[in-house]
């Protein structure tokens, strides 16, 4: 007796013979293998679904096979629809990537219009196909936007208030005329077509310069990030500075506590003849103070050159640590009563630290220097250390810096120059 089954279980055939003799036979059957078709999960076109005659269209078929079978790829192209014959096979010669058969590079040619392309994959058992379309247009029909090839600055290290020249190199595949627009997150920018001059802000931090290039239809943008730093030595005034570069640095604060009660006319400005900052109080020895805007001084060395043209001028000094009108440390030279003095005021309580009677030459700059390191500070005049001691706790933190002046009526201004701050 013959019997066929697809079951993988054993088959037992019982034959009764002679009323008691039973014979049983077990047979193992080989299971039938099932092959699964491959799967196309993505079709890609580069540069896109619209191409110009003369371009090369790169097609990619992303597929896999659940059984791990190797796949073959067959590509075909139709002009308009599947109802016409595909392009001749010889037009595809040497275009399919032999190392990567899932990639096809097709040189785009006439006629213009809709082109249908299809890829069929085969795993040795099954054929699976998928298709997409691409539009062919004349050469030059598509506007290729501009490209920014390079954006750079002429300085690697940018200091506060520094001037930096920035350059942009851009190109356009269609040779269209390009326009350039610059913008900055801080500071000032002057535009010169594909170049710009940037003046860094007066405080440290990260700044960005952005360029937008346009061909009239499309734009390209790029950004340059620069870190603005404070130099080791920050010079606020030099002889070659112009008036607008210095006068905006200062703001008038008022009379220092304990050093005058008469408020009068006061000014601070750039003196073109002396090429230095001129300060005047005209308040009969009331000590007027001026503060540097947007700058706070911690540890380091503060230095300034001062002079007066007349012995009738009262005095000029500087405030290396200046929290407010009731908290300051003042170092000054008095030309009317020739002496230097060091004076401090903490929460309105004034203390004379040190003074000495010295005749100072008129019309000659004298250099006052203050250095703070940790909890100790020192004061020098013309390179000669005059005092070293502990700084009040309130001045160990960052505080404003400034200058102060008191004078007799109509005595004329005093001058200061080469104001600089050196970090420790």
C-alpha cells in the first residue's frame, strides 16, 4: 500500500496478520522549503526628481531578502509611460555599478518630459519591481543656488574694540550675479560687497558674523563665530586715538563722599592740543568722579599718566576700586599743595591711608600704578612704591574704575593719558 503525506510526524502502518501478529514501521519525511520574495523598501534619486539634459541621474534601490539570497537588478526607462518600448538596452551600457548593482547612473538625454524608470530585483525565485518618475528639462532650466565656498577673518585672536576684516568667497553654478548681506550679533559692521570690516564690542564674549549670498532667486548663508577677549593689557587711550574713540568711554558719577559738598560744572573730554583726556571740576575742591562705562576691574595692575599745567590746579587721582560714591579707594597727586595721598572710604567711613609732601613737576606726566593681588595691594608713583597693605574686603570683588578731580576756580584742566589695565 502506498501513502504520501506532508506531515513531519512519523507514519505508523499497522497490519494485522494471523490474528495477533502486529508489524509497525516508522518513516521520516523531509520538510518542504519555502522561499520568500525580496522586498524593495526605498527608491532614491540624486540630484532630485527634476533634472536637466546633460546631468547624470543617480538611482539607488534599497532592498533586502528575508532568506539572505543574493539579488540581481534589472533597470529600464520609458519616455512618458510604460505603453511605449523602453530605451534601447545599449543606452545603459557601462552605467550600472558592477560593484554595487543596486546603483544606476543614467546620463540624462533628450527628449524632454516625463521619464518613467523601473527596477526589477530577482532572488532566483521571485521577481519584484518598483518604479518612479523623473522630469527632464532643458539645460539651464533649473536655477542652481549660490554656494559659499569660504568665510574667514584676518585675525585668529580678536580683542575688545578690535577691528577685523572678514572675507567671503562664493560662487554660482549658473554664473548669476551675486549680492552680499552682512549681519553681526554684536559690534559694528561695514559692508564692502564680499568683504566687511567688523569692530568688535567693548566687552568679552562670543560673537557671530553672518553672510547671506543671493543670486536673485536662491540664497546661501554661512556663519562665522569669533571669541572676543580682553587683552593682557587693555589700553584705553593713546596719542593716536580720535576724539570719538575716547569720549564715549566715560560717564560722570558725582561727588565722592567725604571729599566735597559743592556741586559745580564738571567735564571730561579729549583735548586735541594735548592729545589726552582733559578733566575739570570747578567746584572749589569738591572731588568729582568719572567712571569707565561697562568695565569692572578685579585683580591686576591699573596704570595712568597724569599732569597739570598750573600749580593752581588742585589735584587729580584715580579710583582703582570704585564700588559707588560711598565705597572707593583713591590715589591722587595734589599740585596746589604738593603731595600725594592714598585715601579710602568704606560704607561712607573715610580713612587717610598715607600721604607725603613732594614737589611734582608741572607739565610732566607722572605715572600712578595700583596692583591688586589676592588681599594685598600696592601703590607706586613714577615707579617708586609708596604703599603696600591689605585691601578692604569690599574691594576684593570686581568694581568700577575711574578718575577723580578737584580744582580751584578757573585753574584749567588736568590731563591723563595711557590709561591701561593689565590682567594678573
